[in-house]
């Protein structure tokens, strides 16, 4: 009986020891003594992974903005008060058309003053000339010294210079009368009128009175990734999608800017869009795709290109043969 109890107790102790050893965490596998540490290698190439990176940066749409090709901010050529503004916002103007004019009352007074100064200078010159001639006669008779004659000659020279100076002053005063009016340097539309009749404007610092925009050709400016420089070049046709109008318009790249932004790693491209009909407006949001467009809207082409133009082949003339008798 006692032997059976000792046997049962020994069996229980053996089972308890086995379960405790099974709960102990395992140790890491032993390393070889001369094994070298693993060195990370280069990332897998696109050929190995199977992804094509050739078109990365050239696909998708890039944000751009439509701007006028030509724009002029016009101010006065002299300081003064506006007496007339002959245009309003939205008006179409032609090159050489008068836009606004300054009050010319003070200018007319300056012209009159310069004219009177010129007349006085001419009288002084004539008097100096007569005095010089008289002194020359006396000098020939020997009644005056050479010093007196030299003084008369100097007075005549100074009076002649005074006439020249008065003529320049009169020319400047008359030019001020001409500069009182400002004319449009380009064909376009009055985008903004910033001043009205009666307001004072200055030449320095310059005061902008009207802004003229030539909207017949718009330029789209967009920034694209630098990787796109592999395929993008001047003269390429791209797609400009105007989200507000939901139309695709062909655009021609006319300039790729010479520098890349080192922060964003992008470069700006400029593309021209014909807009003779005026359907597109400056400031519109544009999405640019670097691929030829599927055209939804075509304006009359630019002078040096014809986007979307299809050449028609002349029809062949067919001659009917007469039936033989």
C-alpha cells in the first residue's frame, strides 16, 4: 500500500515538471560564429517588380490658369486731374483709340507763359545784336577799346542762348498738352476702370486708370513634374479642359520655363489658346493633360498654326465615257 502511494506521488511530480518546462519561452536559434551580417541591397527595379515607370509624371491632369496673352495697365504721362474717361469696363477698343484725358487748363497757361518768354528772349537778342553792330562801328573808328567790343559780343551770345532755351521751354509746354491724352497701345477689351472724372492722378508714383486686355489669344500656365521634361517640348499640342464650361480645347506649348522649382520639383509650361470668339475668359480654372486633345470646342486657329485642322483632298474628277455607237 505504501509502495503504491509513493509511485503515484512520483508520477504527479514528473507531470508537473514537464508542464512547467513547456511554458518556458524558447531561445533564439544559435548563429554561426563566422556568419556575416545581412547588408540591404538596392530596391527592386521596375523590370523585376513589373511596374512601368516610363509614363509616371506625364499622365493625369495638372492644374493651370488661363491668362490674357497681352495686357496693358495704363496711367497718365503727367500729374493732373481727369477731365474725361472715354471708355467703360467691357468696351472693345482699337490700337490708337483715346482712353482718357487730363484737365489742360494749367497746361495752356504753361504754353502761354513759355510763348511769352520766347518773345522776350527774341527782343533781348535783337537789342544785343544792334548794340554789337554799333560797337563794331565804333571799334573800327578807334573810339572804344577792345574790351567794350568783347562785352557786346558776349551779351549777344548770351541773348542768343536765351532764345534757344525759351524755344525748348515752349516745346516742352506744348508736349505737355499732347501728353494730356492717353491712347490704347493694343487692340483689346477694357478689363477694369479704376478712376473716374474729377479724380487726381499722378505720374510718380504711377496711378493706373484703366487696364486693357487682348483676349483674342489666351495663355494657360501650369506646373508639371520635372520628369515630364523627357517628353514635353515647345510646339507640342496638349489638352486644356475648362471645368466651368466642361469642354476640351487644344493648346500649343509655346514656352517651357528654364528653371525647375527646387521645393516642389515642378516646372511651368505656357500654352497658347485661340479665343477669337471670346468664349473663354482670363482667370478661368483649367486642367491640363499632356496629350493631344479630343476636341469639344475649336476656335479659329492661331496665325502660325491650325489646331484640329483637317485637310480635305480634292475630289477626283470622273469623266464619263460615251457609249460606242
